[in-house]
C-alpha cells in the first residue's frame, strides 16, 4: 500500500478510496431502500460501477498527465526566448498556483520561479521514465478504486440473508472509510480519530444525498 500511495500520492489515493466506497455504498443503500432486489444484482452493479469509473479515471489521468508534461516541456523549452521570457515566467507562476508554493513567502516563491527559468530540460530517457511513473500512478488509481469493492461484496457473497448482508456490507464500508481517514491523517496534519470519523460521516452523508438525488 505504501508503494501504491508513493506512485499515486496521498491526496489522490484518498480521493479514489473515498470515490470507491461511496459508489459501492450507493448500491448498498439502494438495495436497503428496495431499489436493488437481490445480492447478485447488487454485486454486479457495485463491481461494474467501480470498474468503469476506475478505468475512466485511469484513462483521464493518463491523458491529462501526458498533456501536462508536453505543456511543461514547451514552457521550459520556450523560456530562453527574449520575447517570451516574461510571458513564460507568468505561465510558470500560474502553473505553480494551487501547490505547495502557495504557502511559501512571496520572495521565496519568486526565487523558485527564477530557478525554474534557469533550469534545463530532462533528457528524453528521463522524460520517458516520468511518463512510465505517471502511467503507474494512473494504473494504481484504478486498482485502489477496484479494491474498495472487496469489503462490500464479500458479505453479499457469503451471507444468505440479504438484509443482514446489506447491514454487514454497510458496516464494513463504514469501518474502511474510518480507517482510510485514520491512516491518512498524518498526511493532512489532523487527529487520526477526528479524520477517520469525519471521513466516515462525510462518506455516508454524500452517499445518502446521492441516493435520493439520483446519484
């Protein structure tokens, strides 16, 4: 799991886990409301939804990462042009917005931009390695989303009483959401218990709202 988070990043890993459990819980909640009638239908819907959206995320992330890399290459390659210098500098500032640089002192932020302006492009081999790592991050995002179905569908597969199976599946998903927040808390600097309980509550709130609004 540490290796997967290393490729994906804690923020995206948390996002995919949350998406995966919420999508699974949507159908569990729908079954509890009588919209889905049996365990087999619920399992097919849960696995199908998570597989489809996990695959969509993987494809979108791969394409977006590739486009971004090409954009960054063009920025760095075009920065030495006298007429483009200041324009490229502003573009670099815009690209860094929304990242760690936002909490850095303005003077230090300018130094970072100047350092990038003075930097050289990686070799083609290094760029290719970066593309492979980006693809692995996208692939592992898909894996994370798909694995979230396991604790939800196992009760549906082994417990004959459909109502009891749904209750256990809901409990399993809630526990998984809690521990997702619990173990991710150090990355965001919050209390483990507060983060775990908050994530579980948020997941259920979104699930219930999405169920009743056609999610």
